[in-house]
């Protein structure tokens, strides 16, 4: 899957110890997708990460070609269910 990481996303992944392969996995097969509440060019993608005890990885993506990951974090409000 072809995508780019913004500078912020690179920093967030490193700081939050989020593996790039987890991001790739959720981008390729999200368990849930939601539109962004204000920006139609952004969407939220969610997926459980087994290696992190089933925590839900929340990725904000700028749609387009290629897609751009804006940020990613483990979403504490979605415990176990995307």
C-alpha cells in the first residue's frame, strides 16, 4: 500500500512507539472508517492491534493519491471495539 507520513505523523509514531507495520495493517484493512467531522478530505480509520492487547489504533488520513497519514494514536475511548 502506498502512503506518506506527515512530519507530525513520523514524530507521533516514534514518540508513541507505534510500529509502522501496525499503521500499514490498519490502513489496508480498517475495522471501521468514519468521515472527519469538519474536513471532507480527511477520514478516521480504526483497527485493533493484537500485539498491544487489542488496543484500538486510531489513524487520521488525508485521502488522495497517495494517502497521507496525519497522525496516529491508541484511542482510549474505544477500548477493544473500533
